[in-house]
């Protein structure tokens, strides 16, 4: 079978390569991948800014159909439509695993970076990380369950967003638009912030219910936030862009004793005026990946029909066009790009 593989360390070294079809072992499930999302993490792996273990098949956002299960597997059955937590290897014994914070396990290896992932026709993973999709969610939308779970962790479980809060979402990509919807569900007044290059994405955000849309570089964002909040600033800021300027802006527009949830990955270190965090008594929350409880919340919201995923899908491409998909994702000319093995 053909797969998109990070073949060696360093920048680049990603190619479409013929690889053996994976075989099911004890406790494992084989999934025919119907859709797999290109994530910013995949771009960071391409750029050698995120740890991976080459040679490894990329891709950790996916949905598909179970085609084979090991004899000892009872959680799912052949024919089930599923998605999966990406945490393929964890110790299941450490403090973090016992709390469901599998992303923080010292032994963690995720599929798509540490072990073979979903940019291939078939994926073999442990049954215990597989989750059935709600009946009304197709596999293209189901591939967005993982980013939704990441946002549930940040917006619903790590930060505290309350009815009547002003929540500023910095970065109108797929993560930002999911965070926007979750903040709306909590009853917050939402402010979506992007740049001129994000014009199309900001319009999608407006259609998803953003109360205010601001363009950094054209609008005076701090002044606009001050006008909305009687000079206070945002109660909660969720940084989803992973750009130094965006995080600096997030610190600037958060109110005193406000919250900053940092979701975006920058890929490298950068300079930040940390004194402003101290002077403002800011609560800064790092939110990396997802967790078991966040996945359960995400699947419940999908079952209830409370989150819109289809507007976030901008392109569906065959696996052979992975380079075009990476370019579209990097250029921000679309939103979520899916590969369809």
C-alpha cells in the first residue's frame, strides 16, 4: 500500500512510499482509513520542529471503518465506523495516565509521529483508543474529532469560560473555529481575531456565530477589546495561531486576573514580556493535545449535534496529492484539508 512517510530526520524528507500493509496483533484493530486531516503538527514534523521517529507514516486525525479485530478485542467490531485517540503507546500506570492525561505520559508515542499513522489506506492501533462515531457523523467530519477534543480540553476543562465572559479567540484556523464554537456554547461573548490573510477564515467564523471579528494590522485590537469591556480586556483569551505576535497580542488583550489558554505550537522559542503576565496576575494555561475526558466531551457534543464540523472542511484530496494538501494548509488558503486514502 502507499503511505505518506517521514523517511528521515531533518527538514523535509517526506514522500509517498510503498509500505507493507500492517497486520493485526493481540489487542489491536485494523481500520480502513476513510479520511485523515492534515494538522499543524504534521507541518511541524515536516519542518523538523516536532519530535518524530522516522521512518514513520504521518497523520493522527482520522476516521474510518473497522475491517479486522484481534480475537481478544471486544470493544469494537468489524463494520464499526470509528475514530481514535492518537495515544498508541502509553504506560497506563503513571499519574498522568491514571487521570486520563495520556498526552503527558513519559512513555507516550502517538500514531503519526511515534508509530505509523493514518496517511495510509490502513491503520493498526490498540483497540482501547478506538471510539465509535455517532451515527449522524460521517467519516470526513469524524476525522475532526481529535482537534475538537483538543479544544474541549483547553476551553472546557482547563480554562474556565462562563456565561457573560468575553472570550477572545486569536487565530481563525480549524482549532480557533472549534474553540469559538465551544466558547459560544458556554455563553461567552466571542471575539475572533485574525490577520488580513485570514479573510476567508474570518468569514467562516462570522457564519459560525462570532459576535465580533477583528483584523490585526487593520483594526486596533487592544482598543476594540477595551471598548467592548469597559476598559478591562478579555476574560479569557485562547491563542490558536501558534505565532509569536499572536501570543504577545493575547497577553496584551487579556484583562487583569484574566486567563490565557495557549494552544498554538510555535515550533521554536521566542521573546515574550513575561512581566506583563506577573503585573496582570494572569492565569496562563498551557493545553497540549487532548485527554480521555476531553474525548468523551467531544463525542457527546457531536452526538448532541452542538458542533458544526462540515464548514471547517475546505478540501478533500487523494493521498497522492499530499504535497498540495500540505501547501494549502501552510498557506492558510483553506481550513481543514483532508486526505482520503
